[in-house]
């Protein structure tokens, strides 16, 4: 009699384990991060309209950044890293604050950004605690695959008695990372490519 009860108890445990595994198997998986391209339910076509960049959806939140810049007219290069936070301050207006550290010490970059979605343009004023500020305008481009590019060009500004121009090209190709390519020129000289800043999302 004891053997029959033991067998029944083991069968019951096995059944409960199977049901538990089945229940876990039915739990929905965490939804993976999505890009900015809407799901059309079909392969994309050349005639499809490129969706407008959703600045709120992509940028707002916290990020980390790393770069390794060469020496330039802006000073000695070296590795930089830190955090960045984007937040909305009004309809079509945003603020970004970068808190970083470098071989020259800590620094802060504050940006006020205006984005006109329908016109596909953006403007920003940037103040860098390392001793300069500038204003930039950008055209916003994209493709049907959901990749976007913001090409910011600065007005000439003065830093330590030298006239400087800065270009920043922001490449958006993945929902959790993006890249900022930098170019700097002194006076009317040719642009020099600096190390890209690699951004990675930490949270919203």
C-alpha cells in the first residue's frame, strides 16, 4: 500500500512539474527594442514614404558615451567618457546635458535643441565648459529602412583667438545606440575628422 501511495505521489509531482514548465513556456517574451521604421506587414518598396524622425521616441532618456579624440585646434585629445541626458522642454524643443571626464579633467556640454519635424530641420545652441559655445543648423535625412542622419554645421566661432568651425553628423541606425561623427576646421582650412562619439542607451 505504501508503494502505491509513493508511486501516486511521484506521478503527481511529475504532472505538476510538467504543468509549471508549460505555463512558463506560454509566458510572452520581453518585446525586443524596435527601430523607427513602422511595420508595414510586407517588404519595403522604393515608392514607400520615409517616415519622419520621431525625436521624442529616439532621444529622450539617459545615455552613456565614449570617444578617443586626436589633438586638434580645440586642444589635446585623449579618451573621454560620461553620461548624457535628453529631455523635452517644450513642443519641438529639447535640452541635452553631457557630463564627461577626460585626461584634461571633467567637463559639461549643455545643448538647447529645436526640431521641426515636418520641415526636416534642427537647430541647436551648444555651450561647452571647456571654453567655447556655438550654434548649429542641421538637415534631417532618412531612408525607408528607418536609418536617419542629422548633419549639423556650425557658424564660425572663436576659441583662444582662433576661428573654428564644427560639423557633427549624428547617425541613428539602432534603437539602443547611435554615433556622432565630429569634424573641426580652423579658419577656412580643411576639416579634420575627430574620433566618433559612441552613444549607448541606459534607460528612458
